[in-house]
C-alpha cells in the first residue's frame, strides 16, 4: 500500500483510540522495551509525544531510561526538515513548537554519531522494518547521520502491514518495532 494511504488510514485509527487505550498501550510498549538487547547502551534518543494527537506516550519509556541512568537525547526541529539533538537534563528548558511537540530551547547538543539507540515515532510499519511517519523526512535525514550500528526501534499502536509499496532510497529500515502485543526484529 502507498505511504499516503497508510498515513491517512492509520492516523484515523489512532484518532479513534480513547485516552485510556492510548495510556494502556503506551505502558505496554514501554514494558516491552525491557526485553530488547539494548540495555548495555548509554545514549538513547527519544521523541517527546504530542498527546493530543494520540501518539505513543513516551513518558513511560522516559521513566525507564532515567531509572536506568541512561543519557536521554531529545530532538528539536530545524528548518529544511533537519533535527538538532539535545541532552535532556533536569535544567533543559522545554516548550511546544508550532506542531505541539515539546522541544528543548537550549542546552547541550549531541552529535548523532554518539547516539546508540533511537526510538522512532511512526504511524505504521511493514514486515521488512520500514516505517511510515508523518511524511516530513526528519527522521530519515537524522538516521542517515547516525552511526551504522545505531539501534533503531519503532513504537506503534498497530501491527505491521505486509509491505509499503512506495519505498525510496532514503528510507532506512528499523532493527526492531514494538507494539502493545508483540515485538518484531528485522
């Protein structure tokens, strides 16, 4: 299926989730992360959620990362569909951008090559590990800057589709994807 059709369909399905369903699924996703072979790593990149859009609530995953004394890096959107990456500390000031995404205003920037694990926002993914996001290409550009061995993990409320039919040369496959009911390795 084409990305645009998948984007529309799964955005609609996600909008139908109740706040309680969103919360329970987000907790299940965070708990599923504990079974992944990533906990020997130190630098974890995590997106902060837009809860009004029924995204996966990453605050539960953030609690796990902080409880395990991991360095958490969060993104800030820049012009030209680029991301800048900041170490999240107790003193990192955050403010929602025009899309409603909480972002750092300032702080310590981190080179993408240092990031060992990236948790990826997505709407849906396929059985080969490719994802459909919002279509801006921010994460595809970011992942191209990361080290080759960076572990890429998608977080989804929904099971995979068979295949995304309009992949391009910039699409980068994930290593893992988590849903509330299962984990997938690619």
